[in-house]
């Protein structure tokens, strides 16, 4: 029995006229010119008065790219031909242009024309929030992409996505109440979709059914609101205002002039995960320089090269630069796995324009949603104290973090500190992993976490460390017993074997001895702190964040922890 549908990824194109000529201009002609290809009108769509082009390509080679390497490795006379074909269908439905790739055909449409939020927009409005199969998200300030998957589906709350810390770029799950061909003509009442850069779903094979499915997708995007449990994902939106983008670019240009600032990090484009897994050769081209080859993405080279440009020319150079991925070092340029603007491979920490805060990721500026920002600011302001409830010593010139912790007990004898820096206990979750519970333990049981930091990742790690330590103490009898034994071994002090923390103090020395305030705390760190406070306070643990006073602050080393 013939099936009525087939799973494909549907792309919505932007800035493309819904005319036959516009469809042709949407194609990547540079790529097509390097391949044997055919462009033809699709008669079944013409009958429906739908402009549509089908482009087919054949990549035929007398010898596959891997043959020379195999000959060198084996001594065998190998010269196998290579033949790969693909296609793309470009069509205009109700004034909007869409594209569907077959095999590698999706690469025949330039990425700059693809609506990067199309698939996600549909998913947030159609996916059942109680039947989410997975999410792909960017972790703010860490240059990390996380993929969370649950094979059988689950409520979105079980995926552990912390809305303050991430930009969700992809949602997969079941949809219902959407009149697609699969539900109209088949036996399925539920359909699984995957929405991100594009929208992967079963689409009608017959022309009339495909057009009907596209219209139904467009209706959902246009008329429906996001499900309440998923709407937080849209609170972080890309900036569209040109004047704001220009001002942010000026701020970024200044940041690029200081490669050691730590405000710019490497980040993988979320829709390139498959290509990155295959890539063995990265090529980077900035301005008029030659293509630089490396085995991995070379952030140090990128920042150094951009920093050499004059003020006002760094961001233009960044936006013109490219990154190309290849399977092998010797692959020709037309055989790239993917080529992207270099800016998609960088992430900038939250930058400020007045009271508004932004960050750059995946070639887009984002502003933190207004509904969440006040709560984050209020939480951070509430827990940052001018003075801790326990005494803290000054940070002396030339002192390292380990020295500070070791000297704290004798400098503050009334606090009754035990130095536990690097005094770890075995982690029962996985041997031989260990767990550092805290740096200092006060006589009243206050746990103090100390950090000298010049970048947001160090503080994000500090807050996460504190959260994990408290959770392990609260949940694991084995950890509590080992911690009590460690305290006794180090100091002779006896604490209850069922010790449970009531207060955590995060003691921080910012770079160059800057006073710790809500304004000077790194913006990404504020987000991480707000989430940590929320989780710890839910467990009945008080949180304080204090700045460590530096003696002769200008002489304190500026060390990135």
C-alpha cells in the first residue's frame, strides 16, 4: 500500500519574491555552477497555480576524494568513482516562498535566506507540552550547545531546561489538532515534528496534499499562540531594530580590540552539529588573509586576527569572514560540508546599552525578555550583601586563591574557619570522581565558596559547584558522612554526620579588585546566580553573595580562574 506522506524538512524563505524569477534567484548559483544541474518548472504545481521549481544536481567524479589517502595507507590500486545526486523543490504558496530538500538538496538554498525561527515558531504553537521528545539549546556564556532527549516523550518540565540560562533553538514533540495529510488521510491522530531552523515533519507526497500541509503550517504560525508551558522560549527574541544592532556592533567592535577580555567565546552553530561531527578540517578566512587550516576551530587565531584591525573595522571584518568545514584536508572547496559566516561561530557576553542588556549568538543579537530580567535583577540585588554574616579576610597583594583560603582561619580566628580547599570527598555517583564541598567551613556551619574571577564562566562554575555540593549533602547520607569525616581529619572538629547546610556564602574577588555590585557582576553570572538562588532557597538554604575586600586592589593579580 502506497504511503500518503514522507518526512522532510520544510524551510520558509525570507526576502524572496513569490514569482518564478524570484524562485530562481533564491538558488545558490555559485554552488550550482560547480555541479551538473537541471532547473525545471514542476507541472503538478503549475496545475494548482503554484509557482514551483525543481532543481536536481549530480556530483559525478572519476575518483572519490578518499582514494589517494587509501592508496597511501594500503598500497592498493584504488580509484573508485563517486556519484551523488540531490534535489530541492522551491515553491510559493499564498505569497510566501518555501523550500524542501531531497538528500543534500537543502544546501542549494543559501542559509541567509532561511527563516531561522520558522520551525521553532510552529513547534511552540503545535507541540503538546506534555509530550516533548527533546530540546536543543544554547547555554548562555559558555559557548555550549546542549541536546536533551527523552525517547518516549515527557512534560517539558522534566527536560531540565532552565529558562534563565538558555536560548532554546529546537523543540521536538507530538502535535495534535493540526490538520495535516498524515492525520487527514492516515490512521495517525498524533504526529511527531522537530522544529528549529527548519520544520521536520511528514508532508503530503501529492502536490495538492503538500500545498495543503504548507497552508496548515502557515495557519498555525499565524493564528495560534505558544502553549503556556513553552512560551518562555519566545521571551528571548532577536533584535530587529537596525539602530540598536548598529550600536551593539560598535560595542562589540571595542570588545574585539581586547582579545584577552574573555567576553567573546567560541560557540557551535546549533544547526551544524551533524557537519561538525564529520569535519576533520576547518578553514577560516578573515579579510584578505589566506585560508587558515586547522583540525579544530581556532578561537585564539580568530580573536588575534580580528584584534589587528583598526577600530571600526573589526566587526565588518568579522561579518565578512567565513568558516568552512571539510571531511578531509585535501577536499576541494566545492566539497565542503558547510560554509558559514565566522560570526555564527562566536558568542559575546551580555553587553549593555543603557538599561537594556544583549548578547550575541549564532549571528543574532538577543535581548533578555522583559518579564524575566526584573526577577533576575531583584534576586541578584537581594542576595548581594555589603558584608557577609561571617567575617572574611582581605585579599592581599600577590595572593592566589589557594593562599587566601589557607590563610583565612588564622586571619579570622573568631569565624572558626576550617580550610577545605582541594580537600575533596569521593563522589558516590561515580568512582573515582571527587566532590569539593566548599572552600571554608565556618564554626556556625556556613559554607563559603571563594572565587577570584575575570570572566563569567568561572563564576557560573562557582555557583554550579555550590548548588551541586548542597544537593549532594541534602540527598546523600554517604556524602554527609564522608564530609563530616573529612572535616574531622583536616581540623579535628566534630560535626554531625547528618550535617545539612543552612547558609552558603559565595565570596568573590572581581578582576582588579572591583567592588562587587549587581552592576559589576558579569551579566551571564547574574543569570546563573538567580537560578542557583532559586533552587537553593527552595531547599531551605540561605544564599549570600559578597565581594572580598582587596588590600591595595591595584596590585592584586588579574587572574582568570
